C-alpha cells in the first residue's frame, strides 16, 4: 500500500510504532498532489514548505513520546477557514491575496495536535454552490470521472480525499456542502449539529446554518477527526458548552438491534434517479438485516425547504458579504472615482455571478416592505421544518435518505440553470435548517461507476447514532474501499 492511501487510523498506528515518519508520509502526500492535481484541481494552495516544516515538528514531538491522534497526519482544509500566514481565498477574486493574521479555532486545535496542513482546497466562491463550478479560481474535477463535478461547495476537500491527495480534510456545510460532495466522491462526510464545532475563523456565508465538519476515507477517521475539532469555544457565541463525547466509542461492530430508522416518505420523489433509489433501498435493507427496524415517517414540509433555504441563506449572505468593500480586506479596484465608485467597481470585479445573484436576492428580501413576505415567511417555514423533525424523532432514532437526487452531473450541464442546481439540494438542506447532524456514507455506485451516498440524520448532538449506524453499515460493505483510477 502507498503511504498516501493510508487512513488517519492506519497512519497513526505506523507513526506511533515509528515505522514511518511524518516527513515520509507528508512527502508522499505532496508528491501525490503534484502527480495528479493537474487533472483534478482540488487545491488552490499547496503548502509544500510549511507542510514539511509541520511534519518536522510532528516528528520531533513523536520522538519525545508526545503523539496524539492527528500528530503528523497531512490534512487538507477548505479555503474558507483562516490559516495564519497562509492565503485564504474563499475561491473569490475579492480575497485572492488575503493572508489572515490568525487561525480559525479548528485550525488551532489541529495545530495543537501537531497535524500537518498540506494545503487549502477549492470550493464554490464563498461556499455558494453545489458543484464547485462557482469557484473564482478554477474548476475541480471528480476523480471518478474527470468530466464531472465533484459536488460542492466543499468539492476540493472531497476530491482531495477521494484522490488520496491528503489523508483527510475539513469542509463546511451550510445546506449540504460536506455531505453532497462526499456522496459524489465516494467518501464519508459529516455535518455536525449546529454549535458543536466552533465557527470562529470560518468565513461566514449564512451564519445560522454554517458548520465545519470532517471529510474522510472511512467512518473511523470521521470519528477521530470529530474528536479533534468538536467542542465549546468562547470566541463563537453560537458554540454550545456541552461536553464532547469520545466519538470513537461508537465504532463497535455489534449490529443495530433495538434501533428504529425512519424513512421519510416525502423523499421518494419522482425526480429520484433510478440508480440512487436502488442503492439507497439496498442500504436500507442492509440496515434492517443488521437488526434495526425501518419504518416510514413523514416530514410534511419538505416541499418548502428549497424555497425557504434560498431566501434565508442569501439574506444572511447579503449581510455577511457587505464587509468586502475594498477597504478592510483583499482586493480594491484602483479605478479613478469617488468612494461609491470604488465600492461599486471593487464588488463588481471582485465577486462572481452566483455571489452577486445571492447578494441581490438577499438584499431585496430584507428590504423594507419585503421582509415580512420573504425573510419573515421563510423563517416561519424553518420553524415548521424543525417541528417536522421533532415529531419524526418521536418515532425513530435516526432518519435514512439519499444525499442527492442523482449522481454527479457533467461539468457545465447545469451552469445556466440555477434553479435545477438549487433543487438538487433538496435532501440536505433540511438538516441545516433544523440544526441537526447528518452524515453521508458510500452506499453504492451508479451504472456509470459514479459513487452514491446514504444520508443518516439524527437528533441535535446525537452524532453518535450517525456514527454507529454508518460504522455498522460500512463494516458490512466495501464501497468505501474502492478507489478511482487516476
Ligand atoms: N448548495 C447550497 C448553496 O449553494 C449549499 C452550500 C453549502 O452548504 N455551503 O447554498
């Protein structure tokens, strides 16, 4: 086995036994990036020198007997978490040369464990999108089929894991951006409960929905990375002071007896791709064979979720993105003119089309006279969606569903049709609207050999049930072991 193919757990064992060094491992990962990323374009910045320096520090810590679960492990970070001294672009021209003076809390946590940061990954600009085609820097290709999208917005982080260009990565999820690219790239992705992981240093898209989470080669790594990043942070007022369990304690292959899994009847929509439908049905059967009882449940407000999300998220985005005015950060257009002209031309040239579309929609929906009709109404719908889940969880412990209506589409296929693109988020948006956790695990392949994901959602702060179901399912299947040919 090649070093870059290792999981966190495998690499950790080898590092602990001193059979490999972090420098060897990191070099292998960097070489892999330089060998295949020309084709995939997962990274915006590869931090070669810094990564080797991180690895030297990790090796020194290990030689002093100081090793924890992520020590010496090369990770990739979605390029919207601030990294001190390392460019953080959000895949936007407006931040193309922005070098943050501080680390996001999650990055600080990784540093404390002497993890290695291999680089920063591509994404839809400011995390707005479902395909990574909205990046202002480059388009990422799906390692399973280079003519297709890797999903988004954390497409670079997903592709980097799938193509073994890092051992694991971090993404962020506002409406599916961890789970959806994880499904399209055949890896594991977890969106934690809102408030579980600090958002300090995560560049804000829609603050009431954003959450950072792990993207990994298997469920074990997902639990290990969760242990590292979860926890209260006084610097994030929405972070919850709740004890962090040891997520690896869920990794027991003991079956799912006594558990009830809900299958939402509203999710078997007519638009569901036949391969996705079949793979998810097989997965549900497998879960049943593991001892769980699967019952039909109802999430009656599902049909309104896309409309409500695509009001709430742009509203929050229009407010959050007001800070990019050419004065405080990043790009400033030097065209002659007064202050207003400078704002106008900086934002016109700095933002891409999708970001502008969202700012305009959000500003409109929040303006006097329209607030009640749009933002106010969408917030009420959001409450109904939360209640749907509350009612459903009275009958079941977790909910199983598809992650996406179809496998990865071709690059360019939906770019002129934002509405179709938005509709493809139907199965992932609700978890963000309700603040509950959701995981995507590989559950099959389409006829074209494209990965398909199974989503498990649970109650607030019940990531353990997701990991338990996902782990037991993974132990019985080998979808996560397949690798794309590159
Ligand atoms: N596709 C959704 C959007 O464009 C979700 C993105 C995300 O989760 N960051 O808003």
